């Protein structure tokens, strides 16, 4: 197995454009993928949604609207139903469609239920007088695995997966150490990384749009203003924070541009890539160096996510910031010791940051983790590194990653349902 080819294939499969927060988008897409199997219009939708998705879709604004809501995402998915929809389904939202969706919701067209489930799981039942279609979307935001119409199985990838799981040798990135991933990013032919230019352009455009108006909490725009007023200095840390948070402002605030996601999340994509992109731009580094550092950050992020799962109680901004700290340490001249030290510094600092759902305030978390990714790298290069005596930090970096996964998967498993309960009672 050519590890370069397979790692590039993995990265490409984990980077997709998405307009809007990916959880309500996934809900809209799941509804669309269900209703396209109906001959007549649906008269009722019933959704069962795993707690991690429900939490992330509860408060966040949908793109091209000033509105939020799981039922709204569902109704819009129904109204936008067509065969070739993808994660940019909401780019076609209009004011007229929003009004129609609200009318459907008023007439109790959509019913939703949160289920305690650590998987990425969306079950949709769409019915009319003559038809009943049930679908399951599983593990990934756009991964439709089962379709059943009037009791007949039309699609069942779950059985196909069981039949084929031993036929193909699949790359397991968890088998790589961080050191090995760094060496791959350093030595790969940079021409193989040109596909990352689309990510750079897309995520920078999102950031630039976020600086144009007061989207969401407009954290990035506020940092820019404070730098112009000389209250904050225009240094590397503040510049990176501005670039990253403004992208999240735009996306969480219902802005009109897509994000290049990483491991199914746009904010995770911003946090994993934009600190590298912004730092390279600020420091006037070569394109080659930018691409290698970007690839390094994404590989490390995917290495961590394979342990933590698609969605987790731990905030993805913390994970993306940790991956970015490795790339920043590298572009600042660090070797594997400094790169590992930067990541350990992040784990010692912001690992307790929980995910309380997608919303405008995500940009604050991205702002924090972006600044810390730069500082953690600079600390490490200066010889300041968290050690095995610092709480959950272990001597070996990969063991620390396992510790984080254990805390998220075992220690924080009740958080999602508690967050949903809090949100629903506000």
C-alpha cells in the first residue's frame, strides 16, 4: 500500500464543501434524500436524531436566513428535494421557501425526537396517504445507508458493508505516529498537495466575508476594529484569531458562503486550516511551506478524530487548534520535539472545552483556540512544554491523544443530553 497515495485519498474524502453548519445541513439533506423516493408529496415527517447532532442543530442559524431550528432545517430539506442534493443544499434557500417552511411547521408537518446515541444517526420517516419511506443516515453527514419504501428494502449499505468489510484493505491512520505523519508532510511531492488550494481559497473567502458585516457575534470584525484603534496590537496571535473567528462568525451567523469541512465539520475545517493559512500569510511564507503545514495539520486532525469519533462532547475547536499548533510549530522552524510539545501544551491548556452545540458563540471558542495554537507553538519552540506530570498529559503524545479520547467517549458521555435539556428549557 502506497501510504502517500492512500493518505491523500483519505484527506480528500474527509474534505468537502458545505454551506452552513453541517448538522442542520445533514438533517435537511437526509429529509431530501428520503422525500425523493416518494411519488406524491409528503404529508408528515418524523425524525429521530442522535443527541450529538440534535445539540449542534438546535441553535445555529441556517445559511441565507436569520433563522435557526431543527424543524426549519427539516422543512427546508423537504422543500428543496431533488436527486442530486449535497452538503450545499441550503445555498438554494430563498425568503419564499423560508415562509413556506414556517407554514409547514405551524401545521405540525415535522416531528423530531432526540435519542441518546453516540453515533452520527439520522432516521427520517416521510409519509403520505399511499406511501411510507424510511431512511437512515449513519456515521457521516451525507452517508445514506438504508432506504425502505412501503416495507420493501431499496437500499441497504449496512449489509453490503458487512459483506465487503474484509475484501478491501483500508488505511488506518491511527496506526501512524504523529512523527510519521510529520515526516510524510515534509517529504511528499508538493505537487500532490495542490488540491489544498481549493480549501485555502474557500476558507479565506469565508473569513473575508465575515469581516464585511456583523455576522453572529462578529468576534473577528471586533478584533479588526480593536487593532485599527491600537487597543490590540496587529501581531501574529491577534491576526490569526481575527482570520479564524471571522470565518466562524460568517458561518454560524447564517452567511452565504461555503466552508471546506474537515472530518464533517466546517468550524473544525476552519480551525484546522485557517491558523496555518493566516500565519503563512502574515509571515509571508512560500506556498510550498503553507501547503505542507496545512497537510500536516489535517493529517494530525484525522489521526485524533479516528479516536474520538465523528462528533464528540469535546469541542472540535480544541482538536483543530491542537492540530494547527503542530503545523504552526513546523512553519516556525520546529522539529518533531517542538511539534509534539506544541500539541502537549494545547492538551494541557484547552482540553476541557466542551461542545454545547453549534451557535454564534462558536466563534469565541475558535478565537481562543486559534490564539492558543500560536502561543503553544511559540512556547514549545522557546523550550516550554507540558510534561507527564501535567494532569492528563502523558510522556508519549499518542498516549495523550488516547487520554483525550477516553475523557470524551467515557467521562463526558452524558453531556449531550444534558445540554439538550438545558437548551430546550431556556
